[in-house]
């Protein structure tokens, strides 16, 4: 990634299309730049000799600028960028609209713009951008109505209008920024580029974004998971509910479209997701201003009981806990507080508390090892000034190095105290719930940061055999596969029942003889979707009946669906399903984030309750384990209702192996193992369905050479010794 | 209920304990009263001749006041109230603390206070109250630091400190009130009294409350469900999560303690529950200021796409819908908007929109029959003044009579526009989510108001037989009953399997002969909790084996638990459980709200997923039906996974009949029918457990006379002809 500091801290900015025409974008950009910029501003427009008392240049070639802002009409914009590239400019902001968003020739124009930027290695923002803004050099290269105060947060937005709204709003609240970029159409630089740049930027303490989509999800996750180890990233990703309406692609109806992918992707990237504008900036303030808590216990110190209860509720609603004080803490509180005070959490210092009593209690609480953070709350009383309390809280926060939030429950009388707290980075709200949510954001970030980023395990698998299974289907022109593809799972070390797909009664008898007890037999055909409906499944077949059953299944299939391609009959050991729990593991492919892996309990839990969880592949062991934790019905795997706990490790490994399979083969568009039967003895894939894209199967021919003799059936033996 | 207007609009207020001592409560109350009160203020204190230039009286007897405020020390307070009562005062506010909240003799003192109030029919607020306040007559009879602005909301609080916080905060925002009361210890007047009074008060448009508990839940529900037909009631009920920690009483672990009762009670009362202080006042403003929507469709009109998406998400998160416009609306929008505008919802009038274009779009949207409400959003632009937009929005709102909310997404530049909107009662926030939540509160209130309050059906039941079953157990000194009490269900018309509890092998054979096919036999003993564990249950017993099985069950029971009382053996028809769905219906009794009824799917759905729902008894048909709708796994009852839908009406009726049973018999503390087997043919109670309080069983002896011959077993025949 190139160094985007050229965009935010240039020395000489050219405005191509500058003008002084009232109401024009060119005038607005010039005015904003001239209002404060530390460097030089160079207007470019062949129509003028001078503009704003500055000499006006005819062409960007004469401007000798290191940042070029383009506001010319769309037809001229690409040429301007090319000229800029030709004379070595490497940072360009295209404010001009009329590109991809306009459709038609705009789309081609945007492609051309991207090509020119690539040719000259230009860091290009836009087109269709409000511009960029940085307080590093008091740069305001936007056509918006106001600039930004300096601060320690950088902000990107896919909505230019939202940037103007935020600037106006932040100015009133004294919120400051390092850099702001209106991303526009993202022909070149996208959200990942800015996350990466700000992650390395010592000035930026928190990265904020308003996004409606992420262009390259896989890259974003790669970049952001590095950045979020050091710098918190908080995003509003909107279009959540619209996205949810896109129907699930998987036939189980379980992967709920791309919103699930965004949720999984942002979590994997370590990003904190805000669900409203208020949360976005509340989280930004607290993350920039407060240390991370070293524990989840919260102490509440209040001078009024009712608000203390509200704060307790808010803690209960969050992922934080109300801290349990040590005996020493309780004793110490008794020493510093009057007899009618409450020395247990929430601490009630009583309405007549002067600031000294408040602070004595706060000191004791913050010294308790079970306390990771504290909320200080005060209603208006005659014995306490909000200002004094704020000063003292700031001091105590610094001393103890633990994060604090305040609830000063009043109106105008709290204003200067709030300012004092804000300057010290301590969040202060009337509503206790909001103060607690701010502390909870710190906990979330600590958790995200501490999450180990381990590379997923690479299991030793038989990749060539898996490729052969896919290649055979591709050669037959098939895109939907069923049990005939069980070998795919076996090749990746996922246990399957003993059995095989055979194409003769004799072979069926041979396979059945290798199995103890009754067998299950199923017709195998890509064209017959509902095998049971046509009598294509026989359960509990005795050895003696295998031959007849074979004939019977085949003749039923021929009768009911004469045009179906019959691949044979699967002969499989009969599993005792009552001894285990039916689960489902599946994958599909998201256009932005690539392969997703789904896990859930089978049957009613998927179909009615949609109790499933999704991760981005590849899935590491910790992530696979966390999928089990996510499921509401997880206790059923863990010995609820008198069952023995299942072998969780085998489930975790199956999820990882499946993840490796779909990561290795982009040709697998969707795949469901349903059911994956899980018991105390392990996990077994009982059935599989998948959809493939033969065009994605690279090297098919090479692998095709390794095909087994029975070319029309795939080996599905238990031992895995065949290939 | 007496008319509480004497509390809020008195003509002459005596302050008993008045003083001018700096920092005293008596001085604060005097100062507040003298600052604005329309009527006369009379200080009472034998130590002074005059106070604040007013003649000071020796006793409340001389004061001739119609409201008495008591601030004397606790030991004197009861006598003062008695004196006030003796001279005909009927409204008293006891600010003095040191009563129930102090424990010890304070508890007795509070009882005495209540007795005096009852004797003289005094409407008494407190003790331990901040006081009362009303803008009707500019009365501020509190010792808080500030008064209230006039408005149309009345507010009660169980936290006095929270009243001071709210007053300070509301003053800054220009929020006004009718009456405010700090409820204190509620020795006499409680939340129900004020809800009732404000419900009849033409000045009060919305009732707000901060409550930590409700003293008499049953009365509250009765009162509030009347009031909320005309006047919205919004409450913060805190202590939610603490309450949740109180362990469930029912052995199924399903009724989650009194928080479930509050939730059910407040819903039954038609109360809107706010979960934070912000919500409390946001809902108050919109309910006071805006008409109710006649439909759930919301139109969004915005001058920026990004914020439009945020509002769409917020609508998706709410119970509102994004309105689908009619073809006429879309056409009309095309006429008034430029070509690049979005004429579908959310309507984007484009960043260069002047106010006229905005309003043209709003007019069209509000004329659409599918639009019940609208959100108007604007980012700062050069073509639009927030002030003009606000003026025009107010005008349009009045014209169309549909509720509106605004998002003016800016800072200081929106201030005067926000004021304009606030004066017209139109909520305005930066955050689209908050604006949409305000509209959603209107929808919730409309729904609550429209919900029919029907009296629960009274089924024709055999109440005497039920009483006899309970009486027999009570006579035996038992408090925990099992299958021997199936007759209780049958008496209330709840279907049970054919069968009977018998006490001889011969009787067992007789009962088995009346049943077709195999039978289920179970030992019946109040002392054996886990019958299966000692081999006390036999399933699938052939007719020929009934006699032996009887002996076998009894001898096992004698062997494993020699001291257990054996009531006999239950012989019951064997039901095909696979033909139905196992559900659970249960009840327990909440100390505040009385009997609760629980419904859920059985087995894993209760034990692992806790997928249950609770209502206050008595449950009307509509409510019982809504319990089915509440369950996540409800689709399993309605034909998911290829099953036939069950007979929902029979489930609904069973819930109602059980509700009638526990309402009729306060002696039933807990009762669970588990499982209630539900199939397309109906509902059958397979097993029952209950706990009774014999002391609550009135008329037991009278009913005892009707006991059946086999005094030690309860009839559990199918026909119900015995009693």
C-alpha cells in the first residue's frame, strides 16, 4: 500500500476547475482551501487569469502540485487525471460526479479513470466524492459547508452528505478529527486502503467509518484484522435489513445472505460494529479517551439509589458484570461512608455526600482487583458541585488507570463539568444505559484485540482424490452432486459411514458383506432430488435381500423417472441415529467475503428455529470451537437431558476440514453435510449435497488422469485406502 | 378513588416544620412554595412568630390549609398528620424520612401513619418523599433545587433524586409537566392511585413513571388497563436484571421470577415500557405531540441517500414497515422530482433540493393510503434552510393529520428548527434510529389501545369436584401432588387419558379391561419424585400382565423407599406420543401480580431453549392465542416439517381452563401439566404436578363431605361422571 499521507498532508494543492462563480463546487472547494490550509493553493482554469487574488494556471501541468482536486465536468476529468499522472502527481481527489453512479457511459468512464490511475500509480479518491479533509495541515479539500476541529479520530464515509452532517454536528460538540475522506465511488482507493493507512498512522487513535458495502471483503478482513490489533475500528455498516431480505442461497435456507457474511467478516476483522450514529461517536470517544479495562467487573458509585438501579440494569444488559467487591473493599467502604450508605455494589454514598466522600468511595472501589471499570453517577444535590466532582473524577481516573464513565443527571448545571470530562476523554451522559454501553465498547475492543489471530490448521488431506471427484462430475456436465460425492469428504478426512456406490447387484452384495448387520441402500442420481418420494431409499436391508433390493431400487427409479441418469446404488452401514445428535455443517460463497461456513443443530433447529452460526473460511480451531458456543441449542451437545456429551473435538475438526475443502476448491459453490451425526464416539457425515461451478475447477484434466477404474461412481469406502 | 386534585391544586398550603435555617428542608420547601405558588403559603412552627415575612402558626390546627406539607422530625410527624385529619385536611405530603426505609421503629411508625390516614380519609404522599409539584397553580412543594415548566405530561417517581435530575434536565430542553410526584414510601398513595387520577385528568396527555416495584400488581393492572384506553402510560420499571436473578419457583425452571410477571403485567395493563431514561422522555414527547398512525407503513423523505439507508435499517429494526407506495404515488413523485431522484421509498429528493421540492414529495407521500407516518431527513445543504424546512414540515403535519418525525442531521445550525418542531410536538433527532423508535412508540400505543379488553370466558366446570381433590390432599397433610390429582384437570374440562388410580390388583385389571390395547402403569406416591429411577413406571403392559405388574410396582416401591406413602397405582391408556407435540402449560403465583400462566413446547424447548411465554391469569381467548404466537417453535404446532397442524383451539382452551382453575383456587401455588400432548385431534394432559397451600383452601370441610368412597385415591376416569 502506498503512503496516503500525500492525500492528507500535501504541500501544494491544485484545484482543476476552480472558479469564483457563486454556488459552484469549484468556488466552494477554493474557499474551503483558502480558509485555513497551511500550504499553497493553486487554481487551475484556462478561463481565468487570476482567481481569489491568486494566479490561475491553464493546465495541471503548470501547477506543480502534490495533490490535485478535480472539479471539472465529467467528460474532461479523465484527461485531467492523465495529465496529472504524466507530470508525476500521485494523489488525486475527483469530486466530479457522473461516473459509475450515473450508469451508461459513466460506467465506462469510471473504468477508464481507474486504468489511468493504475498506469500512473495514483492514489485516487472518488469520483463523486465530497472531498478530503485533514487537520494535520488544516486542509479542507471538500465542497462542504464547514471544516473540522483537530482530534484523534479519522473518519471515512461512503455517503458525502453524511460527512457534512457529521462535521456540523461534531463542531457543536467539540469532537475533533485527524483525517476525513468521502470515499465516493471508490474507483481506486476503498475502505481497506484507508483502514490500512490509518492503522499505521500515529495520529489516528480510532478509525471510524460509515459504509453501505465493502468492495473486497477478503482484503478488508486481511487488512483490518492486522490494524485492529493496535487501533480500534468502529463501523456503521448500513443496509443491514435490506441485505437480510436477500434470500438465502443454501437449500437449507440457513445462510441468511450477505448480512450474515458482513457480520462474520467484521467480527473476524476485529471491527466493532455500531448500530446507530450515536453509538458510532459514543464508541469513538471512549475508545480514544479511555484505557482498556483489565476485567469485566464494573463498580457503580452513586449519590442516589434509583439511578444506581438503572445503572445496574444497564450492566445486566451488557456483557459486563456488576463487580463483586472483596471483603477488604467492603470494610474500607464502611470506614469512609456513613452507616446508612450502601457499601455493596452499586455503592450509594447518599444524597448528602460532599465530593470528598464520593471520591473516597471511588478510590476504594478502583483499588479492588475485581473492578475493571467504574461508573460515577450524581443527581443534583445541594452538597455537591458537578464541576468539583468532574475535576476529581478526572484526577482519579488518571491515578488508577482504569476506565471511567460518568452520569451527571442534570441539565444546564452539568455543562461545564461535562466539558471537563470530555476533555479528559471520560464519557458523560444523562442516561446510565449509554454510559455503560460506552464502557462495554472498551470491553468489546479488548476482547477483539486479545483474540489470537492464528493461522488455520492445514490438515493432511488427499487433495488429488477430491479434485478427481469434482472432475468426474464436471466431465459428466453435472453441477449438483449428492451421495456419490461422499468421497470428497473422505478425501478431506471427514468420517463417513462404511459403504460404497455400486453399479451392479453383485457389487452391492460384496459391499454389504463387508458391513456388519443391516444396510441402507439409496438410488444415486443427480436428477432425482427427493429419493424417498419415489421409493428410492431402503433402510434396514438384511444381507439376504441386498440383491433384490438393488434391482427393486433401480427399476423404481426407471419407472418413475425414465430420463434420469442413474449413477448406481449406494450401499451404506446403518447408523444408530438415536445414539447421537443430528447437526448440519454447510458452506456457501459470498460475493464479497468468499466462502462461509455454517454450523447448527439439524432438523427443527435449522428449519424452524434457524439456530445456526456462520464464520468466514478458513476457520481456525478457536473459531470452530466458538461456533459451538454460539448455538442456542448447544447444551444438547454437552450432555443436557441426561445424554452423554458428544465428542466436541470431532465436530470442531470436521468444521475445520470442511473449511479447508471449500477454501481449496473455489469450484464448490455450496455444500451441505446434513446430517452430520455427532455422538460421544465422534462425528460422521451421513449425507452430502453440493453445487459446483465446473469452470472454476482448474487443473481438472491433469487430475482426471488419476481417475479410478469405475469411472462413473466415486469411491466412498470407509478406509480411504482407495483413490 | 378520591380526587387527588387537592394535592396538586390546593388554595392554601401549610408547611409544618417551616424554618429559615440555611440548608434545611423546611427552608427549601418554603422558598420553593413562595417562589411562584398562586395560592397562600402558611408556615407552621411554634418557634417562630413570623417566617419569610408571613405570620407563623403554632399548630396545623390554626392553619386552615387544604394541603399540609410535613417536614417535622419523624417522631412528631404522625401526630401532625392526625391533627391535620382532625381538622378536616384531606391532602398531606410527608417529606419527613425515618419510616419504613429506616427499619426498626420506623416500620411501626409507617404503619401508624397509614392507619391515621385511613381513619381520616387522607390522601397522603410519602413519607420519605421529595414532595409534589404542579404547574396548574405553580405549586412547588418539594425541597428540590428547581421547579417545572408547564406541559402536558404528568410524572411519578419512586426515586426522589431522579425527580431532581429530570427537572434539571427537562428545564434545559424546554420539556414541561402538569403534575410531578415523588412517591416516597407509598404508605398510602401508590402508583395505581396516580395512574387512575391522571387517567381522568383532562390536562394530562401522557403519564410517565419511574418505578422500581409495583405494590399491588393486580390493582395496578385493573386500573391501568382502563386508563390506557385513553391516555398513554410510559414506565421505566428498573431492577429488571436483578429481578431476573431471583430463581424461578416452578420446578421446570421456566417462569423466570417476578420480572416475567412485570413484563406480563405491564403488557396486560397496556403500558408502554421504556428501557432507558432517553426512551422514557422520547416516547413521552411523541405521544403527547403527535397523532396515532392509522397504519404501520413509514415513508422516508431525505435529501441524501446514505441517511435514507440508515432510516430504512431503523424501520427494519422496528415493528414498523417501509411503506410500499401505490402506482399513483410513484407517478406523482416522478412529476414533482427530477429524473435522478429516487421515487421509491426511501424517497431521495437529491442534495440540491429546495424546500419546495422536499414538501412536494412529502405531500405526495402523506397522501398515499399505505403511509401511516413519515420521517423527514435532511443533511446540511446550500439549497435548504433547516428553519424553512421545519416551518413547512409543521404545516404539512397539521394538514395531513399523520404523525411525523424529523432527522435534521447537523449541529448548531439545526437548533432553531428543532425548537420549531418541538413546539409542534414533532420529534427531531440527529440519529435516524431514534426518530424511527419514536414513531414506533406511537404504533405500540395504538396497538395497546386497540387491543380489546374482553373478560375471560367462564367455562362450565365442576368446581366442587376440584375442591374435593385438593381437600383430600390437604386432609392427608400433603402439599405436593402428582398424577393422583388428574381429577382436578378433568373437573375443569381438560382432557386426560382414560385411566384411574387404583389400590388393588383386581381394580387394576378392571380399569385395564376398559382400555383398548396396552396400558401404562405408574406407582402413585407423593414421596417418590423420580418414579422411573426406582422402576416405578411400566410402559406397554399387556392386559394379561396387569395384575403381576401391579404387585411388582408396589413391591419395588416398598423395597426402595419403605417409608413412602403409597396412594396406589395409576393405570392409564398408552398414548401415541409420536402422533403429537409435547407442550407444557403451567402456573405459579407472583407476590405482586397473582397467578401467572406459562405455555411452551415441552422437552428440549423448555429445558434447553427456555422457549416459553407467560401471561397474567385470568387469560382471555385472545391472550391464550397470542401465547402460541409468541413461541419461537410455534411453527412445529402449525405444520412445519410435513406434520399436520395441531388443533390449536384445544391448546388455547386448555390454557384458558387452567387459568380459570388457578384463579378459582388460590390454594394452588404452582401447577405444571407436563407434557400436554397436542395433536390434530386435540390436547391431552398426560401428567400433572402441583404444590398447594392447604391454609388457602377455604370451605375444605364442606367440600370434604362430598368425598368418594375410595378415600385414598382420586378419581381419574375419563368420562368425568364420578365425583
